[in-house]
């Protein structure tokens, strides 16, 4: 057995030496004209347990041999040398006799060196063998200089030839509109009423910052001014039916995905004074009231192709109300006690903003705000539906619902709910 083990070790060493070409590009190849085959691969791979040697040994027609040491492989090795044997053996025709001879050698090895058998045939049960027709063609050899050669050499360029573009994280937009409405009836109309004309102008400027990573900074300026004729008012010919100046800012730092730590602020007032019908009693005017809100909380943002959503919850919210004109008849309408010019309101706030493009020519914008001091509630819900007839003409429906239980109820004002709505048609343009 020792002779067989030594010869097998020399044969394996010579075999793998000539197959170093797979791992070493500098290793020499086989002699010219010699062809390698894999009929005897079981003798040269790491020792593996195969089922065939045992099945052959247990067969009835098998005869034991006590000459494990001297085999056909040893005789060939003695006659021709180990190196030539490597290339002569694969050229033999594979047959049942070759398989039986290999199985005998393996069986003897299993009996003498069982501790050196490291593999098992079951490990290869799921392996897929290549058919003889599956030939892998070697890639076309290319000279190294073809890859190293520069086809279009680049000349050294000066610093002035390069232009570095800095990313612009700001997105700016604007929208303006001038809307008209007219209502005319005759003096003898059976239901009565009066003819009116109205004009409404709007301007909205937006400047938003988004670094696409952590920080978002949103800013918007809204200005709205509307006038309506007042035939029944003997003191005033025109009255304001829409008057707004509002500046919003919101700074958010991303917490997770669509959730941001947010600080939001809002500053609002009006442009012109407004009076009670048929009197000079001042209801409101410029800086009367002036409202400033500051909120700290979390803001959930979601933006898709058709809509944009912002839902902010602020456990800490502060509202400052200031009245600069002492002629205001009823400051309690703005949660300011009579005899005072300002008020400080602390509480919590929920704000929701939705921009929804229902159709290509239909846009719905809503803003909902709920503020509570836990003693009183101020709720505002603004809705605007715009129907675009073309690039310049549109129709708008504006609906504003307000609830404020901090105002003083009177015989003329016996509910905390307030309502304002408008339907207009006119010019609009966005850029």
C-alpha cells in the first residue's frame, strides 16, 4: 500500500504542477500534441468518498485482490515516468474496466486512510454537469498595447476652460390674478335686492429651500384685496370684502423620511379700514389687528405628482395679537380685552395644508388651522377651487369657515361660527 500511496502522491503532484496554468500565467503548458482528459479525475481531486467503489465491492461478481500496492498505474509509472503518464492515461478510451480499476484503488485508500477522506459524493448531488456539446470558447486574445493606447489624447486645459455649477436648492414661484363679479337687478325686481360690482386682486409669492437631505425652509407671501359696491350703505360707496396680508415661514429638519422637526411662524394683518354699514364705527384697520403666531412641533410631508400634503402638530404654540388703533369699537372680536391693546395666547395647534390637482384644469387648495388655549378655540378653514379655462382665464370659488368662541356674543352676533364665500371670474397667471 505504501508503494501505491507514494506513486499516487507523485502522480498528483505532477498533475497539479502541469495544471498551474489556471492559477499562474507564467506556468508552462503541457507538451505540444498531448491532450488532457478527465477519465481519472477521481484520483487527482481531494480525497472524496464515492458510492461506486463500495457498491462494486459488495457485488457478487467482484473478486478481492490482495495486491493493493502494485496497480496498472504503478506499472505505467515505472515504465514511462510520472510526467509522461499524466498525458498518456487520459488518451485511453473510457470503459467499464477503467471504472472498476479506479474503484479498486479508491476502495483500498478508504480502508487504509479513512481519516484523509474529506469529501462526500452527496455534496455534489445538486451539481449540474456540462454536456460534451457545451464547449466554452476562449476569448479572442488581444495585445496589451491595444488597451493602453490613448485614442483621443486630451490636451492640458486651463482653469478658465472649466465651469463649475453649484446646485440651486431654492425653488421660486409666483401667481397673480384679477377677478371680477357683477350682479345687476332692476329697481322693481319682484324679489327686491340691489345691484353690486366687485373686484378682487390676489398675489402669492413662494420661495422654498430644500437640500434634498436634511433641511427644508418654506416661505410664502399672500396679498389679497377686494372691493364691492355698497348701494345700501349711505355713508360708504365702496367696502372691502377681502383684505389680507399674510407672511408664512416654516423651517424643518428631517427626523425620519417624511417627518420633520419644525418651527413655523405666521404674520398677518390687513391694508384698509373697514366700517359698520351706515356708520363710521371702525371694525378693523391696518395693524389692527396684527397677529403673530409661533409654533414648535412635528410636520409630516408627502408630495406626489397630483397632490402635496403637510400635516403639522404643534404641542407648543404662541399667538400675539396687537391693536394699534384706539378707535376700534370691539377689540374682543380679536380676543383682546376692552381697554387693552394686545393679548398673549398660549396653547397647542394643528395645521393641515393640501394642494390637490384634481384635473389638469382644476386645482383645489385648502388650509386648516385649529388653535386652542384649552379655554377657548380658534379654528380657520380656507378652501379655494380654481377652474382654469385657459392659460389666462379662470374661475375661482372661495369658501372660508371660522369658529371663535373667544368673541363676545350679541343680539346681532349670536353664534361663534363665521362664514365668507366668493365666486369670481377673471385673469390669472402663474410663473
